[in-house]
């Protein structure tokens, strides 16, 4: 039977199952690299199993396959290889511009557990405040910092696994396995740009394997990339009308919809292993990454932007009296007409600082006469280090037990800035560029894992695993410079406080918020017969914030023949609310009833949030089951897996709640400072339940065709989510996005062909219908059509060292869903904000991308 594993390889098998290092790979009888690639680690704490022998569905993606895409971003690479994996590239999305959220099996990005070499990866410090509905408020790890050149393979476990691995594994687990070669390596240079002629991207990457004494290895990788911004914009009608009326300060386009500029995106990864003696190994791996990102925001209309240019919807210009209302010279009322307000004689006097009126009065037009579009960005740094020892215990009552003791620390810091804006409450003294502060996520984990193979008289030994985990997670807010949050002297005259678009974090918001938890688990797996594999896991976790939880998982696989088997699982799971979700606060620009307004995201226990039902967060809980079939016959491999996931008390960012006069009076009565500076408020809440079901189909076939080696791969995913319970906190618009924002049907078909010196790769990507949304506003939404994109790459091996590749992503330049420029039911044209395409398309909005890549192999 295929499940039988040679006993002399069991040591390696268990070692890999816990940490995926391969120092002892030489002990495996087969040294064929292709065979190693077919072994999977996640989903079981027993010996690594082939994909077909795994009791749960696992995708194995090689580094070579990941590299056959136009993108150098790990997120885009995975989209093309895992159909149940989705990523949105929103053009204007606040912090989600810096770290893009992802979706596996239709669930939010923090419902997928990320591992590197089998160890939990820390979260990003960024929280997706505008995450396309599904990811609103999600705080998952930053996968984009992992370069493909550092990887041996990626394993995607498409099954709930919280009982095995802990919080966040509701949708599944992704394990990124680093290279561990002791020699060789490669360097590559890639240059490309979009068909539109923008977004030029340059990537330099390298990997080298070195011996670390005669008993170990040191594998080092780096990647450096830069990418220009893109623009898929049209001129805003209102901006064009002002330019036609004579306002020469209007930019064209006034607002940019496109991908952000990424500068000096550097990542370094190291993976080290050292054999201490014949049965023990030391290992260490980690990374340092840093990048600068800058993207666009919404244009501020110089006639009617509230709290900046006008407070009566553009009837009159907002003018500030610098020496106080009712004191000194009285500032005039300036009517805003269809003619350019800059031509108004009274305004010209205000703008002239040599006049008494100009010295006494202020209007934002003096600094930004054509309106302004803030540019939001930041610096993201990410670092991690994992250190451990593993091996056999050779004596005592734990003799023949395999142990793995490890400690990991991960830190992600995002420093925010905004330029080309204003703190209008400061008048002419306001800067236009601001440092906004930082978010810092710091996680520490300590693990003890034990595994023993026990003979209990069955067909095969029972694998028994158990362990302990201690984890500490802290989220820190560092305040920005004082001008970014200052309430200046004009605050009482209706001007906005803080840097407009994203006020800096105030000292009252700053602080370090910490949570700790401990966990113990037991995991057993055995073959009851040659045909029946059974497994079970039980995990208990206790958190210092909300209490404890107990979760289980049962799995099985039954082999009817050597070629055909059935597998299934049932489990419970949970996702603990992040410390960031419980404590974060910020103010950003959002749409409310079609108008831009300042919206505050505040902790659920704040006085603002309590007005609308905010309270302490609880963990999400899940119940899931899956049933699948596996067929393997020679070069043909087929799987079909159905899954059903019910999640209760899901955490979401609430709809923006508009404050009314009674709310302001109530807040002022209890001493809340400057409550009228906030137009709407949102917060995190356990507000809805969902049921997600779906089907994954995978087919692989290899053959010798066309005088070469051919490989055919097909993968299809159907996922459908229904919201079973929600309240007004979530709102019907978000429910629609939760259910329909992602395509229910996704598929890929890949053909690879290789000859002695030439290889080619073609992939078709099918994206089913989805609910397209623009500027997070329900009046713009529509059901978008299905589409198919194609990727292709051809490589020529010049000699043993040099390979040249030419390729394209979205080869035939499939357009994203075009905006309907007619007036919608909300009375506002979709292009009112300068976009050309809907911003939530599953295959992006930039169009085709071509590239040239040169690779040097050591």
C-alpha cells in the first residue's frame, strides 16, 4: 500500500513534520527531487505523506511554478495557482494599500494561518480599514514579504485546522518552506511594465546555499524590487468644469486611481541548520524586510469640501477670522458661484496678505487653490527570528520520543505619512506634509512538541504527538507629530482638525496593548487496517483577555484500491480577535451618502462606539466538515473535495454610523473632546454568522508529447457564502459584499512543455461573476461579468548557467469591469471620483503586464 513508509526514514519524517528542515535528507532512500516535492508536511503531525495519501486536501506549489508569473508579489503568484485563493488590488484603500489582504475559501485574510518552516508567522501591524467588505478590519500576516526565490515549496492545506495549529486556521493553513541546499543557487533580474506604459517594475533576486561546517547548511536569499505607480483614471467632471471656468490650478487628472508606488522593497531571508550529533539538530531561520509605499487619496473639491472649503454645501466659502469672530475686522461672506471663486474680489483681498483683510482672514484656497489630493503612504519593516533544537531522546522515560523545542519572535512596524494636505484649523501656519505615527505588531512564541511512534498491535504504529505553546501578542500605537492631530485656533469656526485625510494618532490613543495565551494539544494518527487511516486532535487554549476554548478535529482516509480512496474530516475552530482590532483607532476619509466625510474607527468600548452597541470582542467560532475523493493512476492524479464551514460571531468593521446632534450633545455632556470633528464612526463587532460551502477539483497529468515532457494541470473552485445572522451594525450592503464580492467560480488550466533547451508555460485563469463595487458605495455597485485571463512564459536555456525568459501576465490585456458613467440610482455618476474601472475586480485593474527575465544558475 502507498501508506507504508520505510522505518529507516521515520526519523526524518517526524522531524520534517514538525519543522520541515531537511538536514538528514540523505538518509531517505530516494533522492529524487520530484519525489520530495510530492511530500506534504501540513495536515498531520505524523510522517510526511504524499498528496494522495493525505487525509485532508493539500496543494503543493513548487518554487519553479511560482516564478512563472509576471508578478514578483507572492500574493499574485498564489492567485494563479490556488483557485480558492483571492486577492483584491484596491486602488484607494487606506492601510490596505500597504499590506493587501487575502482570502482563502471565501473567508477573511486572518482566517488562514500562515506558517514558515512549520512555525507560526506573525501578523502585520496594518489593519485593513477598507478591505473590500470581506476583509474590513482583517489583520493577517504580510505574505508579500516572502520572496519566491527563497522557497523550496508552498503547501496550502484547504481544511480547518485550529485543533492542530491554534487560532486563525478556520479556512486553512499555508506553509512556506524555505530552501535548505548546502550548495548552488541562482540570481535573477526581471524588468517589466504594463501594456499601458506605466507601472515599470524592476526586481533583482538571489539565492545561495552554503555549507555550515561539515554538518550543516546556511541558505541565504534576497529580493530587491521597485515599482512605479499606475493610473487608470479620468478627469473628474467637477474638476474639469472648474478648469474650464478658469481655475488654472486644477490638476488633470485631479485624482489618481491606480497601484501605489513601491520603492526600495528589500527582503532578506536566511535558513540555517546544524547537526549537533547523530540524533539532534539546531535550526534557525528569519528575515528582515523593508519597503516604502505611496498611493493616492480622494480629491478635495475647492468649492464644497466640508470643514475645508465650505460648510454649507458650497453656497459660501468657509472663511476663518484669525483674530476671533466679532473682534477686529469682520471677514466677508463669499458666495461660491459657477464662476471661479478665485475671481471674487473679496477673496482676492483675503488672499493678499498685504491687506488688512488678508492678514485677518483665512481660506484654504490660499494654500490649495485647485483643491488637493493627499498622498498616503508609509514605511513597512518586517523582521522575524526562529531558533530551535530538535531530535531524538535516547534515554530515560521519554526514550525514542522525538522532541522539538523552539522560540520565535516576529515584529512588523508600519510608519504612516501623508503629503499634499492641510490641518485647516491651523490656518496659514499649517504644514502640508505630516508624520502620522506608527503601528507595531510584536509576537513571541515558545513551543515544545513531542512525537512518538507507538506499537499498539494494529496494522501500523500509532503516531502520538503532544505539545505546549506560550504566545504573547502586543499591538502598539505611536503618536504622530503634534500638527497631524492638533486642534488649531480655527477649530471652533468649523475647520477640520488634524492632517486632512488621515489625522495623526494622538497621545491619548498611543500605548502598548498586550495579550498572552497558553495552549496544550494532543494529536494521534494510525492505520486501523491497511486501508483505513484515522486521526484525531484536541487542543485547549487559554487567553488572558476573553477566556479559554477547546477544539477538536477528526480525519480519515479509506483506500478502496491502490488507486482510489475517500477522505474526510470534521472539526471545530476559532479565531481570537486580534489585540489591534480591540484597541486600534484612526480617522480617515470615506463616503457617506455619496459625500466624502471624516470617519473615525474607534475601539468597540469607546464612548462613540457605545452609542451604537459597541462592546468587548469575543472569538469567532467555527464548525466544519469535508469529504473528498482521490484517484491516482500512473501520471494521472484527480481529487474532488467538498467543504462546509459555519462561523459564528464573526468579527467585522461595522457600517459607518452617522452622528447626529443628539449624539454630539451626549458626548459633550460626558466630556469627550471635539466630538464634532467626526462625521461618522465605525468599530469592530461580533455581529454576524456565515455558512460557507464549496468544492475543489484538481487534476494533474504528465506525458511525453511533442518530443518533450508535457504537464497538464487543472484546478476548479466553487465557493458560496451566505450570511445567516446580522444586525444593523453590519448592514445590508456589507452582507451583499460578504456573499457576492468574490467570484463563486474560479478555475485555472495550465499547460507546461519542456525540451532540452526550451520550455513554455501557458495558464488560463477563469473568474466567475462577482459583485463589483466602487468607492465602497452601494449606489455604484453592480453584478460584473465573468472573464478569462491568460499568462504565458517561454524560456530558453542558453547554457548550464544562463536562462532567458519572456512572459506576460494577462497576455491578451483583459480589461477590468468598466464603470457605468451614467447616473445611478443614488443620483451620482460612477465616475464622480475619477475612476475608470470598478476597484474590486478579482484580477486587478491594470491590464496586461509583460516582462523579460534573466537567470544565472551557480
